[in-house]
């Protein structure tokens, strides 16, 4: 009987250990073969191997002008419509304007030009002595936007025996352009607000998708 009792105790111990081992194996199997946590629940670590770079939203690059006055340009740059804009810049541009038509007595030696100029002033002829530039020491008889008006004066002076010619008067103008970046759905609204502040439509409005800046890949 003692041996029988001892055998039963040993059998019970073996059954109990086998049950615990099976329970552990079931738990491990459910973790390995069960469902994984959702990606959204994972915390992305900066610089980690599995990190995902944020997707940058598209930006609209806007450029508009021309603005004749620096004071007006600076006021538009500070306009409340650009509160949500980025990279707001003012550009100063020297741009050519249409040439004027210039009626002149061609350049002479300085003393001769000055003497003739004084004589014309005594006679009441509207004129001035050119003191700089390619036509220095010429005598100007008028600048005209209209070629017809310039030719009329030219003919009138020739009839009075003045040695006059018609030349182009080249000129440039400093103008300003305003450039900024914004969200695409706000760009048109910003331009309209700026035109309202300017009091007129701009000569041009350029709007293009901003080009992304490529960054070199990090090599290990």
C-alpha cells in the first residue's frame, strides 16, 4: 500500500508540471501568432530606424509688382493679409522704361556750348545745357514721350536755323516686387487683399508651386 501511495503522488506531480508547461506554451503562442498592435498606436522615435518623416504640405510661391514707391512696398510687406505667409521679401529691380524723344543741339566744345546756351537764354529760348552723360555739352530743347510732338519741335527749331537733331533718351526706373510663400488655398485671397490695400491691380501676379529643397541622404 505504501508503494501504491508513493506511485500516485509521483503521477500527480508529473501531471501538475505538465499542465503548467502547457499553459506557458499557450501564452507564448498567442503572443507570437496573435494580432499585432496597430501602427497608429506606436510612438515614433526621432532618428529611429523605423521613424517616418512628416509629409510637408505643398506651398505656393507668389510674386507680384510693380510697386513704384519703397514706402508703399514696405507697407504692403507689413499688411495683415500676410500674417500667415512665410518668407516675405521685397525685391528692388532697376527696369528699363520706354525711351523718350530728345531734341538737342549736338555736343560742342565746352566754351562754344556755353556761349550758345547763354545766347539762347537771352533770346528766351527754352533750353538747358547738358552737363553729364554721353551728350555732355549738348543743348537740350525738350524731352517728349510723343515722337510726333518731338518732330514738331525739331522742325520748328530747324526753321529758325538751329542745328538740331532727334535722339533717344534712355531711362530706367527703380521698382519693387513683393514675394512670399503661402498655403495654396490662401494665395489668391492674400493677393486680392494686397490689391485692395494698394488701391489698384498689380502689373503682374506670378503664382507657382514652390520647389522643394533637396537634402543629401545621411550615409552611415
